[in-house]
C-alpha cells in the first residue's frame, strides 16, 4: 500500500503486533505496557506511521528493527514516553531541599572542609523530562547557597528521550509551561522573555546544570556519587523487578548520608530494604539503610 492509501485507512494494532511492540519497547527503554494499553500505542504512534507511509504496525516494526542509525528507535521511544512535568511539582520536595537537605549538606560539607578546596553538592534528577525539575532544584540551590558562598552545586539532569534532553538543555519554555508551577516573582527573577511568548532560563541558573541522555535500565555507576537523587514519576512505568533493581543501584550511587526523593504517589516499602524513610515537615525522603 502506498503513502496515500495508508493515510486513508489508519492501521489498527492487532493483539500480536501489540505484544511484539510492547516487548521491543521494554527491551529498549524498560517501559512496561499493560495489555490494555493498545489504544495508547495507536494514539502515540498513529502520526508516525502515517508520516512513514507504513500500512501496518508489522511494517513499522520491521522498519524499527532495520533502523541501523537508531534515529527511528529514538523517535519511537520519544513518542512512547510520558513527559508530563512542571516546575516545583508537588512543592514538598523543594521545601525539603530548602529547609532540611541543603542546610544539612552545607553543615556537613563545610565542617570538614579542607582549606582551598571548595566543597560541591552533587544532585541528580534521574528522569528530568523537559528540565523543569532540574531548574526548580537549581533555583532553590542558588537561593540557599547565597548564604553559603564557600559551597558550590552541580545538578545533572538525565532522561532516555533525546528530544526531552534537547529541550531541557535549551531551557526555553512556553508561557503556558512557565505558568504551571512558577510563581510570577520567580519567573521574572530567573527567566528572560525571548520573542513573543517564550521564556528562557537565566544564565546564572543554567550554569549550575548539565544534561545527558541516559537509560536508567543501563549501568549508571560511571556518573559517580550524589548527595541527592530525585527519581520521580518514572519507576511507575517499570516492572516491579526493574524498579527494585533501579532503586538498589541508586543506593550505590548515593553518598552514605545522601537522600533519595521519589514521586508523591510512589513508595519504597516492600520494594527494597536498602532505604529507610525519614520524615521532615510532613514530607518523606529516603536515606540508605546502612547510613
Ligand atoms: C513523567 S516524566 C517525570 C519528569 C519529572 N521527574 C517529574 O516528576 O516531573 C517521566 C520521564 O521519564 C523518562 N523515562 C522513561 N523511561 C526511562 C528510562 N528507562 N530511563 C530514563 N528516563 C526514562 C521519560 O522520557 C519522561 O521524560
């Protein structure tokens, strides 16, 4: 069937095609699709099939597996990931950072500081989507560290989606995106308006952040140790065994005093014993059980 005919009749995903596609998505991203999610695949991939002139999902799968450059695989993963995010999402983690985790870290890093060496706080946003989480963390760090000039911070944002990492790194947001979660005072202080309705993160905040493409199911020990890891609203898409493995590898990537922050609807109880829950200001964070 040619491109015109494919456009006319939208391909439907058969149950066996769904199985193969879901297995392929799992292999390349760890994202687990429940059997009832065929509609999600059709909604998210429909346009791509149309654009590629694929008459069926089997043809699309064939093209995916033949794609030596991996550019189609990246587009497939980008389309299948849920990038929903916003600035200061859930607020609690950012209060924790401002009033508990950063002050404690500053005390720890400055009390044993060796003359001449400027201690650095390392923070990782492990599935940063379009970067709102990273810049929210960076704004809080910038404000808190103004009172601790001897300490610096580096924030790493990673995501499996190349498109998301590209957007995060550019630090540009629509008026709608900055209105979601950003109080106007913060927006005006840390963003510049560029063009008609785009806001760009300020250079002083951008300079604290780095971005990298990274699949959390692959090894990440090479990133080194972090004082704080945010792993929010991503492990929900993984199978229970992959979720457990991910959190346990994150325990290894945390400093012994480090803290893990997870999403508001996520939990570690019964998932792994490598973390112990701590509570501050009604918000929960996790420390390594051996700390
Ligand atoms: C819902 S967003 C969460 C963004 C942010 N952490 C928050 O809570 O607002 C989930 C992100 O996880 C990313 N993701 C999904 N599977 C991943 C994987 N295997 N490795 C790394 N990132 C992944 C997606 O691309 C998406 O940007």
